[in-house]
């Protein structure tokens, strides 16, 4: 059943913080489950990281990304273990550590069952051995995902 009349197109108002219509449109597109506050939190949080760590105007970075053709990722690289000498020296080891001594950085032994990541990683490796069509896409620090035993070629796990 059709509507009785045409619904007027809503006018998009600029976002309240940056007073920019493009940011408001993007926030409306980013909304998760209709929660605009969640979308604003994600976007404004990203803008704050760009502004504080990289000393760049976040709106300018956003506009440059919007002008590029095709999918675009804006990667914010963080330094793992900031302020903790042993974590800065071995960022991969302390990416997702279990219990450890905060004074020395020594890992405490775990007598519990293997982690989900370890079990999943082993299962994926076994599947890949049997079927060459299996492909794994993993995080940059693959050690925490259980895929560290898979050969890494050209930035892709094969």
C-alpha cells in the first residue's frame, strides 16, 4: 500500500561539534542500530586521536579520504606498551598478555586449557593443509590470533 502523500526530504543540519554537513552525513551513515550517539563517539574519538597524536586537522584528513576513489582506510598506528620498558622492548609478547609480574615483565605460567585463539589457529592450519582454497585473514600481530604458525608471505597469510 502506498503512502497518501510524498514524504518531504529532511534537511541535514551540520554536526554540533565541527559544524560540518559532510561529518553529519557520515555520522548518519555510520549509525549502528539507529544509535547516533555511538556513531558520533566512534567518529569524534577518531578525530581526537588524529588531532592529539598527529597534530593534523581531522576534518582535512577526513576530506582527503572522501576525495579518494574506492575504499579508503585511515590507519591510526599506536605504540604498544607506552611507558612500560619491557612491553616497549617486546610489543608482540605484551600485545595480549596473560598474567605477568608488573615489576619484571615475567609471564606467569598457566596450567589452564589452551586459549580459543590457539585451538582455532590449529584447526585453521589443519583445514588449510587439507584444502588449498582455505584463506586466513588476520590481525597485524598474528601471534595473538593463533595464526602465528602459518607462513606469512607478502603481508598475507597463506
